């Protein structure tokens, strides 16, 4: 991450081949749902830049509020 000032805690769980037409939105959403169930302590998301399903640790209640 640029400008974050700390090492990224992102984990890549699955990277897709952008030219693979067999990958559907349903496939991606099912993989995300399964990873969320398997790792409830992590925020699971699709990273469009890396064409991958990733996760990072969820922050506690205090970390959810950001200062402007």
C-alpha cells in the first residue's frame, strides 16, 4: 500500500487468470463466502488490481472509526 506507513497484512488466497473465461461471478462469490466462513476474523475481498481473492485481519471496534 502506498502511503500506509506499515507493512501490508493482506493475504492472497486465490489468484485468477484474467483470460480464463470459465471463471464466473458466482464462482468468485462462492469462494469469498467460503473463506469468510473459514476465517471469520478476516475481511475477505476481491482485489481487482491483482485479480485475486484476498483477506486481511479485521480491526477491532476502535480501529473501525477513522479520523478525518
